[in-house]
């Protein structure tokens, strides 16, 4: 039976919220690293210095917190590989238990069970709470299919929201939905705010299904799979989704969630296949087009990534910032500087555009030898951010590239007045 669209909350309603959050963080964090993947490497590497915080300028504690922030941005984008790298930096820079907790989360997302076990042991050695360790152990057992061991571990554990949440996950996997709902109520009333949020997400799936009691069970399984995906438990959702698509091969939303989870778990070929299936069922849905573009990108098929991200933009994907940023990156990789510049210029016109966006526009103008346009953009950056040292460093860099040495020196000096610790400006000034 074909399930009416009105029955289902759009699978990507929550994912759109997440995308909005990640975009806000991405474009608001002034010091997030630019990832240059192509083009004029000398220009790109120099411009990256202008728009990132140098670890040498920070104390060890500050460097750890910065790496943690950058990892969070990447995690919200679903880029768990680079997020893990940042969390590892945070650990090395003594960001403490918080960094280790984030690291184990990234390792679990990436199916690195051995790495997660090692990090779990480091958490224990550094005095992590027993209930935190319990939940990590339970999730590892659930991921590896050791359900009996997980059940035994939970039965012997003292009461906590972590125990109840673990029991809820176990019951969902086993199809014991009444027991799962009872455990979720306890978690929602518990003291852990993160688990409360996850529990409410899972409760919402049950609540929605209850509105339509005549719906088939695969509808409930799909709703729960979506909720698990939103709660960063894609690996638990995938076996459930396999059941769904075997029973109903044309269930679009199940294919979307499956493709998304495969993408998050770095099963890129599988993600492409699932999302192509969803696309064949609904070729106009921008969310499918966006995640399909990401799957193509992960497989280094950047031409198709550009094509499908353009489709998503044309069909109204939101947040627009995220799709334009992604499209610009893919366009650069394919050597389409004009398309990349078009996207960054559009982003720079938004009221909340940041210095990083302006710097990217400037770098593309410089690489295209459009130095007059680069100068105009750099000058406008100093007017928009008159107290930001990197804005003046950016202007000095353009002037240096245009042979305006004295003006460049003056702006490097201005940057150092605003931030005497800005080592990249010191280096540029010294070479003049």
C-alpha cells in the first residue's frame, strides 16, 4: 500500500534544521579552516593563512578548544572524517574529557570500533563517569550485534538515564516497542540534557505513528530509523531500513534515510545507489539531489556533484547558504572558477556574510587575475570589519600582489596594531 505523503513528516525536516545549524556555525566561526582542494595552490595556501587562526598564536588550552569547535562544525556537516581529525587535535592539545567524548562519537559514526574502544579506555583512565562509559560500551555491543551481552550489561548496571536510553535502543532493535516507549519516558524525565533530546526525537516517531494506527508496521520502522539517524545512531537504523525496502521497494523516504545513513557511515557506493533509487522515485526533491551530490563528491565524481547541487539550488534547497557553499567548493574542484565565484559573491551579499566569505571571493579574483575587483572586495572588508585584524591583512595581501608595497606595509602594520599576536601578518610584513 502506498503511504500518503501527508502521513509522513518529511524525512529531512529535522535534517534541514541540523543543516541550518551547521550553516550558521560554519559561516559565523571566523577562524574555521578553509579546505582548499584545487586551483592555484600558492594563492589558496596564502589566502588560507588570512582566514584561519594559527595554532602558534594560541595557548595549548585555546588551541584545544578551537580544534573542538572546528570539529563540531565538521560533525554537523556530516564530515566525520575531518571532524575526527580535529577532535584528535583537541585531545593532543589537552581539551580533556569533552574532546575524548567527541572523539569516540566520531569513531562510532565512522564504524571504527577498535578506535572507539581505545578512546573509551582513555576516558576511563581520565575519570569519566561510569554511566558515560556504560552507554559507550552498550552502543559498541549493539553496533557489533552482541545483543545478549548488551542486555546483561544493562541489567547489572545501576539506574541512570544512560541505562534507560541503552535499554530503549535495545528494545527498538528487537521490536519491543512498548518497552522502548516506557524507557524513553524515563529518559525524558531524567537529568541528562543530550539524552533527553534524543529520547524526545525517538518518542516523536512513536507519537506520529500513533496518529495513524492503520499504517503498516514498515511506516513505524521508517519513522524510528529516521529518528535514530537524527540521534546519531545510523548504524542501528540501517538494518531496520533493509527490512523496509525489502518489503516495499518504492518507499522513497526509506531510501532517503538509508542513503543518508550510508553517507554518514562512509559507505559511499551504497549511498549513491540508495539515493539514486530515491531520485528515480522523486527526481524533483531538492534534499535527495543535495545528498546525492554529496555522495558523488565523496566518490570524486565532482562533475555530477556540481550538476546535482545545481538542481538542489534551483529547486529551493534550504538553507541556501549550505548548498551555495557546497556548490562553490565542487565548482572549484572541477576548475569552474566562474561558477564558484558566482556562489561566493552571492554569499557575500547576505547580511550575515563573514570575513571568510569575502576572503574567498578575493582569492578567486586574484587567481583569475582580476586584481581590481579583488582590491575592491578587500577594501569593503575593512569597512565592514574595521576592528578585525585579518581584514587589513587581507587588504595588504592584495596590495602586495598588485605591487603596492607601501600600502601593503601600512595595512599589515594596522593588522598588527589590532592583533599584535597575528604571526601571519608579521611574516608578510617581514618579507617586505
